[in-house]
């Protein structure tokens, strides 16, 4: 009978909102792009152009790191000046095929996102992939204790920001003659429905993204009833991206020892682990309306089996719910690894 407990726990978890990924990545909520002027680029045959919002830290930075390791060209934008992130990546991959450019952008502001689009075109030449990664959660607390400005900010960044970024990306990509390009909308806790207590605003915004993506897939494949379907030089596809639970500020801020022990200690991963798994899947995506995810059912089952059947300890969380700090590795106060 003892073996049934983990199975029952798994069943409860898979049917709960917690099974939907909590996303890692900094917000992007300022205005004008910065950085030195960039001449129009010419990608090599093997390199792809990728735009990542919220790319100065967390899983967004890890995506950029992995993409550059593979020789691709990347634009990262963020609410904070991404110059340090850009310089770190340039030094790390100096002499390689990969390139990186950075700009400040407010994803909730249309003018700022349009400027990001122009910056990306000039920097990359061709945009093959656009990853809507920027997101905030407003902090874990009862809804009535969330400042009204925080409610507004979460909706603007997580939902309005994705809508604006997607439209800007689509308009650019549809004019890229002969190019098939892809937009990825990052989902998180709340995406499967049900309650996300403590994260009402965040869950509500993430719940809307699959519907938005499905609507775009239908528009792009069958058009809008009553409207003639436009023929464009380039082809655009839209997908959902689920990085799972990632050890970033979004996950660890306001967390408790109980949450850190489960589910974080069982299911969460470091940004670089997630990027190493997802970047090849992103680059290999085919067709339209795909779901690209880190916490696949097989991975979840394996993690549960290793923890509850084999009795393996977490590499990241100790038995008291504290983050395990590896000697020689710098950490922030909340337990998030310093990336650069």
C-alpha cells in the first residue's frame, strides 16, 4: 500500500494547476531601445535569427546562451539594460558563429515593441524565431492584497505584451519572402484551468495564451470568415512554449519551505537545463500550433519515480526546504543562481 501514495500524489498533481509550468524570466516593461547602431546583418546558411523577450536573465538568458553555443544569432530585450548580459555572452562565444544584440523594451507599450521589431530586423536581417518569454507574477499573495497597479502590470506584461509582440512579429515575418518563421508564446501556472491561489492575476493571463495561439493558428491556416485570406511572401506559425518550473525569481520569490520541497524540489530545474532541452525542440519545430514543453508526461513520471519509489534526493532542495547552494557558485538571497 505504501507504493500507492506516490501514484496517488502524481494523479492529484497532474490534475492540478501546479502541473502547469511556472515560468522563469524577467519582465520587460520600459521604453526605448538602447545599444550601438547595428549594420544590417547577413546570416550564414546554418544560423537562424531569434528574438527573445525578457532575455537578460532567467530562462530567457539561458535560451540565448544555448542558441549562441549552437551558432545562432540572437536579439534579447528586457526591462533592464541588457548590456551586461550581451557582453557576457559575446565574451563567452568570442570567435564563434553566434552573435547577440540587446535592447531595452517595454513589451506592454506598442511603440517600444515596434522599435524592438525594427532593431531586430536591422540586427538579424531575418527573424526565424520569436520567443515571447517576458513575464511577471505580481508576487504570491491573496488577490485583495495585490496592489491594483500590480494587477494592471501583470495583465499588461503577460497578456497585452504577448499580443503586441505577436502582432509586430507576424507583420515582419509575413514579409520575409520564402521564409517560414515561428512565434512561441510562453505559458505557465493556470494554463490548464483550475485555481492558482496566490497567483490569481498570473494564472488568468496564462490561461488566455493557448486560446490566443489557437485563434492565430486558425487564422493563419484557414483565414477569417468573411475576409479574403491574404497571401504573404513569408509563412508564420504560432506555438505554445512551456518551460516548466524553473529556479528563477518568478518561482522562488515568496516561496515557502513546503513549496520548495514539493513540487519545486521534485519537478523544478535550472534555467540551463531547460534551455538545453527546449532549444533543439524550438529549432526543430514543424507545422503550426505545436506545444513545446520541458515537463513532458514522461519526464514528470520519471521524476516522481526517482523521488518517491527510488528515494532519490533533490539536487536543488534539501530536506528542510532550503535551496542547496553549490560551493563556488554565487546565489541571490532568494536562492536563484547568479548567471553572470
